[in-house]
C-alpha cells in the first residue's frame, strides 16, 4: 500500500487510547474541513470517546500563523509554532 492510497480510517478504528486532533484552517496539506470530521468519525465508530479536537483559525500545516498556507510560505514566517497550540498540547498532556 502506498502513502497516497492509505486510508487512515482503517487504522484509526483500532486506536483505543486518548487522541489529540490538531489542525489549522490554513493547512493546505491536511484540510481541516475534510480530515477532522473523518478522524472523529473513525474514532467514534471504533468506540473511542477519549479524543479532543482543536482547529486553529489561520494556522498552516506547521501550526504557524499563515496568509496562504502554501509550503513556499513556511520559511518566511518567523513564528515556529503557535503558542496556542503549545498551550493546548500541554494542558491535554497534563490532563492525562
């Protein structure tokens, strides 16, 4: 199976541990409007109720504040990762 034909739902349905779903609205590689609902659906169908979702307005695939979200833009953004993402990740881990 190649990367492009892989269906993550096949694997997500066997995940029964807490899951943190993070995505940015400017992510052009993993589109939040398509992928987040699919991830949540697969986890729900597997009976995994222990997941938390954060979708960050204006963040790209690297969780940087972005204008376009394009890969070419990554190196021009000074922020390495949004403090909001780091905060949510920290609190999610501490809650476990």
